C-alpha cells in the first residue's frame, strides 16, 4: 500500500503530464512553419514600390488592389516610367520591384546577376493605327519602311492618300525594344519623330491623330485604335502561344536578390491560380503556362 504522500505525488504527476503535452502542442507550427490548425497567422504588413513597364502596369495595379484588399496592412504603390526605369530603380534599391518587358541582360548598365526574375505572364504587341487608316495589315518590310522613314504616305502601302505620322515610345521603353527587335528586325527608327512616355498616352494620341501609327501591348488595344496583322498573321493568343506571331514579350518582375517577406507574398500571389487563371487572361495577357514556345534573353525562340 502507498502512503498518503506517495499517492498525492502520483496523482500530481498524472495530471501534470497531459497539461505539459497540451502546452507543447499548442506552441507548435504545422509543416513549412505554418501555424497549426486553429491558430491565426500574424497579419501580413509592409510597403512595396513597383516601378517600370507601362505595358504590364494595368495588371500589376489590379493585382495589387486585390492583394491589398486581402491584406489591409500592406501598401503597394505601382508606377510606370518604362522597363529601363524599372530595371534601374530596382538595381539601385530605389524600388522593391522592377517591372520590365525585357530581360535584365538586355539593358546596358544593369548587373543582371544581382537580380531575381519572376516571369508573370506574356503580352503580345501590335502595330496600331488611327481608325481612319483603312488597312487590315502590313508586311514586315512595309513596317520597316514606315518606321525608318522610307515610306511616308499610306497610299504607298495600299491605304488612303494621307501622310503617315509615326509615333514611338521613348528610349528605354521595353515595348519599343520588343517591337524594334521582332517587328522591325532591329532596324533603326527614323530620327525626329514623336516619342511618348506611356502606353496609355500612345493609345490616346494614335486615336486622335489622323494617319498615326505606333505600337501597343495588346492589353491596351481597344476599339479606339486599329491593330494590324503582320504578314497576314493576327496578334491572337493562339498565334503568339504557338510562335506564329513574333512580337511578344515576357512580363518580368525583378527583385534585388531573392524576395522575402511581403515582396515574396505579393510575387507568389501574382503566380497564384487566382491571378494566372482569371486576371491575366481577362486583362489581355497570356499565362506563361499556355506558351508552346520559349524565348531567351538573346531573342532565340525554342519549343517547350
């Protein structure tokens, strides 16, 4: 028989062990460091500045709006300025994310080895004209002749008897670099033409200027401008995905080093099914997963 003091000691131990086990379990986290079931994760907070490509600006702005609605303690400021500005700002640490239509390796003065690339989607780019220019499309040679100044009237390429007004994006624009590389085969545009800083302003100017021609990401094309076929091929999702239409670019979101914290959370959201399967196609972009071809920083096209 146990004495009274021994019985009390045993009972105390018996009650203490479950309590210790419960205390230990309550402080543990699930796989991957996530809180265990029934626990709330700490609210995500912080500020992000994303700067650069105006071709992808509408997508990033809308995704940021949705992300902030889910995370009220996060503030995301999205600015344009062009791909060159985005790459320069993120490289210097002035911006958290640099949005770009071009690979960092294509931008002179940028140490691409210090940047981490998140390819968010693909966007096609089309030559666009004022609706009064009654043409369905142009050959690549005709496009080159127009943008290099060899052809100055629409009549010379089967259009109305009207002067051609060439509008370019400003130097440093990723849209300009992409159009030059894949629509103009690298030909130098004529000097002295009009240059505009943003895609939105390009669309407005082309729509209001008789005889105007420029180029836009498909996410900006609507019924205020006319998108032209190139060599008879339309800038459609199918033609871009299978490599038939050549003028397209990845939409990159670069960070200085590996993203962490709120930056990583936002970039993960950009790659989530919610954005990729719904927002990306709804806004005129193409999910990378749908592409049947790939392109490297040197412009080389390969099948997946």
